[in-house]
C-alpha cells in the first residue's frame, strides 16, 4: 500500500509521530531568466526555471488525517500512489514554525524523502520539499546543471517563502532554517551552507563551460552573498562531491552551520572515506556523523520502495526498486533511525531545546530498554567546532 508513515516497534524515540496533524500544500516558484544548462557546454541559452514545492506543515488541532499522493518513480514514466496521514486543504496550526528545505538527489523528486517530511511536520516544522528542475525522474539533465543550480535553488525557495506574499505567511519562521539534502541535495546544502567549491571543481569534467561555477568558488564575494545566516543547521545524506575533489580543506572549514552527516559505510557512489573527510574537515562547526555499517548510497534517505517499482523496467534495464532499497538494511529501519537523529539535531540547533542534546551524545538513550541490540550496525560520532 506504499505507506510513508511506517514505524517499527524498535524505532528510536524521536522517530515516532509528534503532536501535530499534518497538512500539505503544493506551490510553484519561478526563477526567471536562468542559464539553460540542458547542455552544460552551451551557456548562452536562458529559460525560466520552475520549481514545484510541496509544503508539509503542522495543521490545526483536531484536523482530519489520511490522504493519498501520486508520484512518478525512478523510471520517470510509472506512477505510484503513496498513502499517509498528511492531507490537503487543512488549516495550519498557529505558528510560526521553523522551516526545513528538503532537497532530493540526482535524479529524484520532492516525494523521495516524504517519510522525513511527514515526521518533521508532525514535530513542529514546516518542510518545503522541492522538485529541482533538471534533476527529476522525468527531466534529468546532465549533472553539470545540478552543480550550478542546486544551491541557488535552495536559496531561492527560502527567499520566496520569506517574501511578503508567500504561502503560509505567518506560519513559517524563515529566520530559523535547516537544509536537509540527499546526495546532490547534500552537495547543494554544503555549498549553500558555506562550503565554497575548490579550484578543482572549476575544471571538473562535468562542470559547465565558461567558468560558470566561479561564483561558487570558496572565498568569492558571490559565494559569500549566497550563504545565509538564516540557515542554522545542515543535514546531508550521502553528500556527493568529496571523491571528486569538489571541496578542499579551506572550503570545508568555511561551513557556517552545524552539520549532521548520514552515510553508509559501503557507499560507492559518494564514497564513504570521502564523506568522512567532509565530516573531519568541517572544522568550524559542531558536526556529527551517523554511519549505517555496510549500507550503500541509499542509507536513510529514500522512502521504502513503492510496490510499482518492483518489476523490471525496460527503460532502465533494471528494476526501479534498486533506486530506493539497500542490499543489507531494511529501509523502514533506516528511515526510523535517521528521522530520530534529524529531529534531535534540529530540535537542538533550530529550536534550542536543550533536552535534545542527550540524543546527540555517545550512548544516548535512543531506544526502549527492552530492545537490547537496537544499535547493532550503527555508529554515531561527534566533534565540536575546532575553533
């Protein structure tokens, strides 16, 4: 039935639904006259850039719950129906609530991490889940377009939600913001969060021509202007870019917001040692690393594979199921664990709730006592800011 609200009995404490019913509303924001990088080697073409955003928000007390949501799966042609508590047409609860920008991978879409959107909204956050044009299942352009647009998309959606005529005005506190990104969404979150690109990124084989990434270079005035003091916390699932040398030590040390990095130790897409280096060299901020031992690139971020993804795809040459699932771990289990740590991290750094700190310490009381082996296969490490 493709339920996005599955909680296992061994789920850690904060993975469970919060006190708020959840509503959803979908809007479209347009970035006018942007570089059309459907061919990153041609940089002279321009086009409007449409970003479809689904807002998950705490709804008024007593709101009815239960809805279904249609989404394309990985092959870009097959539709799946997701089921869960969130419902359209509801009145929001009295805010303001902090904002979470949710940014998918390449390719992906705004529903890929919907279990996390649901959990965060039930616990008092407004979640803006973005469809990044050129990175979606039905519109996947070369990755160079994502290099250029992803951090700019994240900043643009924040600015749109802070505008005087923004949807859910008064419900969203756009001065308290987190960015949660998966894979290329994690790349964007790190760049938007202060980790400017290296010189090597300028000449990466997939980078756009004509030095178009130069404004994202660490230390440039343009990159300094892109980063934003409203962003108080960053969560990156399997962030891409470290293995490709997208950042050097100086760029990672320029990160401006506390970081929670979630990774699988067998991730051969973003490369686990390279992700550890991101965590180690982001010396200017408090940072945490949650590792799922033996998990791959799908560690914690994607929703459980929809039933419609199980069959072989002639278009892809493989079953789309593989886009969501892990070879070792149960996806619901990873979603539950990751959601718990995300809530604890954001409650501490966005809401300033001191009691959340106990979950971010080694040996924290995450699980009910009768599950003695609940932490098997998990490693949680933390480091304070080094300056």
